[in-house]
C-alpha cells in the first residue's frame, strides 16, 4: 500500500511516511494509490461491533506494513478510551428517516478528536521506533488547535506549539488550549487574525533551515492519516442503520472538505452511500462550485459556525484528482490558477462526475439560528451552529426510504453564545469537563513576527 501525490511529482510513500510528511514535496496531497475494498459480507459483519473493532477493520487495509495488527489495535484502544460515550459515535433520531451522528464525545468536544487522538498515538509509536523527536506547529481558529494539544499532551517525542488569534477564539476553545499542564504543550496567542497565524505557519515551513533544524511537522487537516480515521464512523453509522442491505445518505457540515472526503473514501471502499451532501455556511465556495462549475475564492465572512469559515477548501484537491482521472499535471495546473487568478473552472466532464457523487446546500446565518431554535423546540435537541448548518441542508435532501445521517461536528457547549442566542438555553459542559473554568491558564502572547516566533520555539525545545 503506497501513497501518491495529487500533483504527480513527489515520490510515493508508505503510510507512516506520508503521515509524518503531511504535505507532499510537490505541494500536493497524499492519496492511496488504490483504495482497498470490503465485501458486502465484511461490511454486514460490522453491524453492532464495538467502534474500536470497526476502526481496526476499516483502517488496517490502508496501513501496509507501517504498523503491525497488534500495535494498531493497541493505539486504537488508547485513542478512543478517553471518549465520554461507550459508543464513541452514537446515532440519535431527529425525525422520520433523519439521524444525527454525534461526533462530539471526544476530549475537546469536536469531531477532530477522532483523527487527532489516533495520530497522537501513531506519531508517538513511529518516533519512538526511530528514536527521534518532532516539533508540531499548528495554526487554529479554535477546534484544530485544541484537538492537537489534547492529542499530543505528554507525548514524549513531540513538542506541540499552537498559534491562535489572541482574543478571537471562544473561551471554551481557549481554555482547552491553555489549561493542559504538560511541559510539551505551548499555546501561543498571536496578536493578529487567524490568517496571520496561518501565514506565519506557512513561513516557518518555507524556511527550510528552520524547518529542518527543529524537525517541523504538521498535523493539519490535509494529513492523510486524519482523513482515514474519519472513514470509520461512516461505516459504524451506516451498518447500524442497515447497510449494506440498504443505502444511506450523509450530510456533512463542511469547511476544508476533510470530513466529507472521508465519506467519499467509505463509498469507494464499498459502503453503499446514496448521496453525500456538502453543507456550507455563508462561506459557500463549494456549494457555488457544484452549482456553477466555477471554484472562486472570496473574502471570508465571519459566521456563527467559525470552524467552517474558509476561503479555500484544501482537501477538495483530493477529489479533483479523482474527477480528473488521477491526472496530477491537470491538478497542478488548477492549483496554479487558484494561486495566480484566485479560481478556476472545472471541465464539463469533471463537473459531471462531481455532481454524480455529491449534492450541496448552504445555510445563511438566519437559517442556522432558526434551525438551532427549531431543533430545540421540536426535536428536543441542542445543536451546535455547525451541526445546525448540516441539519438545515439535510432536510432539503431527505428522500423516502433512504435514511439521512447528519454529522454533528461539535458539542453545543463549545459554541455557547450562538446556542444561547437562538434558544435562551446556556448549553452545559459535560460533567467530566466541568472544572475547565477553574483550572489555571498558561499561554504566551506573541507578536505577529516570524523571527520572534522562531526564536521562541528554538528556546522552548532546547532550553
Ligand atoms: C473542522 C470543523 C468542521 C469542518 O470540517 P472539514 O473537515 O474541515 O470540512 C465542521 N465543524 C466543526 C465543528 C469543525 O471543527
């Protein structure tokens, strides 16, 4: 099992190498050379199994010889052992034929824990084997940073630095980043916007002397291992609703296209997914692209579902690779147009294939709030604003006889302001997290300056 770049110019790699590399050396994203498939009987046999067992059966075929079966089972058990629900990803019924897949029972209350907790374990295993260390630096508008810190806290072979925009993340998100007490965790409050955090992160990766000197590694959402970990819950949900003997549809609140791309992989593995619905907020580049065929960037308009506020959707490149018949040169050309002209138009053939596999919809701010209110009043459900975008769009795509599953990507308590404004209810944190507001915080304010950041990181990792 080897991984190749979507731009066709980087060496093929094994799973563990692609995991540590993150981005390919030609700027592309790693994808499996071939997608392993499961038989109907193998899929049917998953119904009712523990989440960890399904995780093992779905992911192991992608690992090649990178980890042994025993190692992988151990890491899966550790990754999900700290979740606050025995089912890990429980399903709830919202209405006739409509289900909510709760992906917020991990330690930071958002779906990103499913991938991040696992890659924390896999990084540790691989780095220990090599006897080496890495410095993980990430930029976050909130959810990715808290999930990364939670996954790597106390992991001996890793220092983790997270840049977040000072004063611009929710209090829950900030406290999740600033309250871990381990020495290898560094929360950096940057004086600037999220875009500044991302730009400085990019600068660090482009400074090859610094990158190699501190052994920089990234765990952002383009890391293949993260996508893979998200494939599992499509299988657990679909089989508990009757797959493979009936088709199931999914609606996914989408930003960087990682979560929904995992659904696409599940379908290619043989899971009978009928429609995959992309749900966007007012930052709707993907919905516009499916509607018109033009992928055109626009300024980001901040929304009440901030984890979906994106200008470009980085994992979309992986899908482009497939709808362009795995032509790396064609993808490289599109990405070049994106960079130089701010957009590109899909070929008719590519657009047709895209529409065969996906539907899309958009929720305005008012529609999102109204959905939070209505879900509370008529479904007895407190939705986070991202999940509400999903529910709004899903309702327009429900078809008779095909169960619709909407992914609930975060816990309502992670975005209390929007939930309280729509319902009058302040969503409580789960009991295991109640002390979050009492724990002391530890953070370093940093200027929006590359040199200062590099000095600080060097000093921290080599005191
Ligand atoms: C990251 C995130 C999303 C978007 O997921 P992608 O994989 O980037 O499409 C949606 N909702 C929440 C709560 C998130 O944290």
